[in-house]
């Protein structure tokens, strides 16, 4: 792609190659940008002498502030306003010092001031424009209490998520004659009186600039939302930023919305609208006008396929506030997160619901993210409490374990709403310390409502949901759980536990499982809540699901045919559970614990955790009790017997072994006790199965 600047007269030009991703200039073309490593992003650009890729935004803002009679040219193609195609450096140098130089704020006549004096005759901490009406207070809370005049606010989100709808509502809110909080003006050295009444309520105009839609299209959407009677909202369709800046300075509106920053352009900047240089300089020009005129300006930002805001990274540094709008197309709710905020917190989230009239704030977000649990009969959902800034949200996470089919290969993982790396950590802990053979299961997780669980405090709920589906035992409907899981299987404390418990109590949860490191709740409103403290994940699974856990179902088995499984406990010896050989056999058979952290008695011989396998291997009586046979394949063809066992028993690793000795003679034992490893002994001459067994 070749871009050539238009020049008049005899001027010098030079040709460079500019990256469309990072705006880095090179003197020769290369396939990959040496700065950002983007491929095929270098574009040939011819630059006239005195023209620079930077500074055009400040120059455009300065020209917008000039009197209407200055700088006019009869040859201007923009209706006679402003110079035509003048270099940015020429415009800046022609203006008085301090008018455009100095960056994003006006520094003319500035002197150092004491920090305690700034608020006394400045704007103060409460100088904000309130957002009233439908969804206004919720958005104001995310922004730190309201809209700060002179701020530049960027709102990003996927296409169709509702950015334009939201900002059309914001325009109506700002134009409403609500009571605004204005900066108090007092003499220097006098204390700031918080009781002074604010200014009289007045309605002011708001300019909505659409560079993507016509005025008629925006008006049609406003009519559908019931905003057609907003007399102080002015619609303006334009893409040339010089025209937009002129209207802002002329109208002096209470607020401005530009939809979007990727579709406006400056004449003095090379590149098409949306390019790196255009986005950077257009944002700089809008910021300069916002700071000088004390007008809040909202920008709509497109996103890339990776989910980042399109344009240079410096765009997020230029603006004062970055909000990101999230939501699924097939769901009605929307989330607005504060990614960056110079005037408030960045960990707040606003919850809205989309309908024909626009976005409405959700009064009880926790109820939105909980499914109808009163009629839910599945065995794989758990409730937890996640903190979004200062707001606790109750979320329901669901899990589904499905046995891996023969020949499928690696188990499948589909974490919807759960971080994949965090889920892998939880599954490893369940496999290592709780004995869940998750590596033989396909696993699907889902967070109801589409929200993402990013906080470690939700680990325990995910683990309980997985265990619930694995054992096919439902979690009580009135139980919630929260806690971070460590690599050793321990439960670690979480922050704001009292606030989380209060939120769970509001929605009717009577039993809450928390890490043992937390003390008893201090709030009097939690006296009727049963708080169960657990040290490990295994303790929590036993507490929630019970001690009589059975292995996953095979085929059409009934509950009576599923052997009971043994979970580890925090203690040793006497607190280890049933002391019988059959229970120990099932524990070893299904690799639930490998007899760690306990003592069992097998045929009258105590077996300690450290030498259990050795004792079993050397004691014929115990070896017999730990042997599992498959008599149904005896006499069958060896290969057919192998296929039959692998088909009927999921996860078995069947090996064929030749035996030319007497059929009833003892066969060698495996060196490793593995319930999933089965040996089929067969006669090599007849190829008939003599014996099929596994040693646990």
C-alpha cells in the first residue's frame, strides 16, 4: 500500500515505510516489523518536509479554539474553516507559546502550589456530573461516583454488545435537568464548606457524534428506547475530526459522545481512519479539548479478535477512564468493568440487563447468576461467592464428568467460565490428594450466566462440583462453599469472608463451607448460619457429599453394585475409617488413596501407609484378597478376551501374557499393583485364555 501526501509548490519529500500496527518507521521494507514483529504491516508513505506523524492532534485542538475569523481560507474544502492541509509543525509553531505546547493540559501561567490548597480553590473531590435515571447510578458507581468534567472516557466491547445503546442513554442522562455538583469557589486559605448548596439544576446540551451511522439511524434507535423527547441531545454525523472539534467548541455542550474513535480522522495525519497514527492523534486532540473546555468526552472503541481495544496501546494511556463492556449475544445481561480510572476504583463491575428500552441496572445480581436451583435435580452444581470490587456475587458452577471412550486418546477439557490453568491445578489436586481419577474422564464446566470465575476463592466450589459429578451425589441446595486450594490439597483463607457470608445468607443459604483458617463470623446477622470449617479438599468433599462414596458407574450397574470408596482424612490410625480388608481392597483398586495417611488391617495384619504394597506383595493371604479375577473370559480367545474387558470396563489396560506351564500353576505377580492393569494368561498353542486378573 502506498500513501502519498499532497503538497503544493516545490517541497522536499521522503519515502519511509510505516508499520500499521505500532507506527514504527523504517527506511526500507521488510516482511516483519522490527519493532512489534507484525508480518506484512509496513506501508510505503511519502512525507513532505516539515510534516510529522506526531503533534497533529494538539494542533487540531488549537485550531478549533481559534476565533472563527482567524485562519479562514477561501480555498478550504471544509466550508471555509481552518487552513487546508497545513503541516502540524507549521500550525504549532505559528501559535503563541503555551497555547498548544505542553501536552494534554493547559499549563499557561502555572506555578507550583501546595497540595492542600488545590482543592480549596480548585474543583474538589466531589466535582462530578451525576448520572440519574435508568441504569445511571450503577454506571456512576463503576466510574467512581459520576462523570468528571474534562475527562476522556473510552468504552470498549465486542460488536453488538450495546456500546452505542449505553452511550445514547448516557447522553440523555447528561442532558436531563438534574442537580449537578459543581466546584465550590472559596477564598484561598478558607476551609471548604461541604454544606454549601450546589448550583441550581439546569439542563444542558449533549452532542452525540456518530461516525458510523446516519442521524436518522441513531434517531430511530432513540425512538425505540423512548428517548425521542430528549430536547437537549443533538445528533451529528461526521467523520472529519476538525469539524467535530469546531462544533464542540462552538456549542460548549455538557458532554460529548464520539462513536467511534476508529472511524474519525484528521486531515493533517497520514493514514486512513483507524490506523495507529490517526487513532493516537485524534484521541490526543479530543483530550486536549476536553481538558481545556472542561467537557467530558466519551469514546467508543472497537476491539480486535483477541479481545483488545483496537489501535495503539497509547490510546489507553491517553484516556482517563477505560470501561469494558462484556456480554453474550444470546443472553440479556451485560457487565461493565472499570479497567482504568484516574478518578475512582478499577475493580468495580456494573451489572445491567438489556431489553428493548436499553440497559437497566440489576438490583440483585447474585440472583441473576443463580439458576432455578429449587427444581434443579442434577448432581453437579455448587454455589460460591466471588468478589467483584466491593460487591459480592453468588455464582453457580456446574461440572460434568464423562468416562473416556476406548481409543479416544487424551481426555477432553471444556472449561466454560473457569480459567483453564486453574482448572488443571484443581484436577491435579483432586487426582493426587483425593483419588479422583480425573485423567480417565472428559470434563465439562460451566458458570451459570456466562460470568468468568477469575478469583482463587472459587476453587473449592469448582472442586466440589467436579467431585459431585464424579461420584453422582448431589450437593445440598442450601449449601455454598468458598476457599482457595493449595498444591498440597489444603484450603487457604480468602478475603472479605464476612461480606461473602452475608451475601449468601441473604439468598437463603444456611450452610457454608470455608477454610479452617477463618475464625467464627463476627456479624450478628450470621448467627443462624452453619459455618463448616475444613482443612483440606478431602475433608470438604466428605463433609458435603458424605463418607459412603462409590466409584463411578459402569454401564448399567445399580447403586448396590458400585463398591464403596475410601477418602483420606486429616488424621491417622483410629480416624482412618473402616479397618477391613474389603474396604482397603476397594481403596487400592480404584486408586482413591493408595492407603496413604492411614492404617488398615488385612487378614489380621496391620498395614502401615509406607509399606502397604510391600506387605501385600510378601503376604500370600493378603495378596489373594487384593487379587481381582475376571472369570467370564476364561476359555475365550485371548484377543477376544482382551477386547471384551476393554469394552466392558472403562480405563483398563489389558496385556496378553503367554503361559506354557501347567494351567493351574501360580502365575507371576505384577511388580506394580495397579487396579487398572489386567494380565491375560493364555496358552500360545491354543490361544485360549487361562486366567485374567489384576493385582491391586
